């Protein structure tokens, strides 16, 4: 079992506005930068094997702030990205409900498997991608605690697996911005729907 410290990126203006970020790349705002500094301080004083981060700038900059405080380099891994929201990226939920009413209704019926139009991913897709990535990262240093800086739904799928919860609960487990959360990770578990 490996100790993982999960950190969702700091706040962006899109978080405040309620826009679907997905794999779009808005920067941290001033609050988000301050949150990243506080996360770095909270993580200080322990030894870690590595800091892995999504390549999206809101996560990468959060990880850089943490790495600077801990005196560690960061390792970028695009597999730690957020769910791809396809055509919905940058939109408010009210806009999506207006312009994609049928698709929104389909999403409400099956939040686990629904894929937004325009190449989006489902929550199941994200879990499959993230779990394989984290299994791989843990295999490189199985006895050392790791820091993973990623995104809301992506991290929530990891929390589900670590707690042996159905993946359908991921939407209720999205961590707050830049609040470190520790889980114990066991490799190679199937997705539990």
C-alpha cells in the first residue's frame, strides 16, 4: 500500500464562475496562487518520493509552488488531466442545459457513462485512465509517499477506489481547491460502478 497525497489545483476564475473547465487551460487566479502556497505549507515537514502533476497549467503551477516549498522537482504526466468535457468546456451549466438539452438529460440519466459531445470523456473513462496511471506511478516507488496534483473529478475517482466506494459517488467527493487529502493506494483494482 502506498500513501498518496492528493491536491486539487488552486482556484481559477472559471471555478468562481462555475464554468466547465475540463481540459481547457485557464490559469490560477490570485486566490488560487495563495491556496497553492497554503497547500505547500501543509505538505511541508514530510518526506515524499515524487510530485506528479497534470500538464494543465492550473495543476502544474500549483505543483511548482509545492515543489519549490519542498525543494523537489515536479514530474508532469498528462494522464493526470481532468475529464475532457468536449464541446461543453468553457460553458456554464445553464448554457449547456439550454444548448444541449437532450445531451444534458442523457447525462442526468447516466452520469457514469455519458460522454459530452465533441470528444468528451465519461467519468468511467477518467477512472480507467487515472487508475492505470496511478498504478504505474506507484509501481515506480511503491514504498514512498507521493504527491499527485490534479483535478476535481480525476481525484474523486481515486478517492472512490481507495475507499472502495462505487464510482457513482465520485461526483459527491470532489475535493476543495488546494486542500491536501491523504489516501492509501493498493494497485490493480477494477472499477467498481
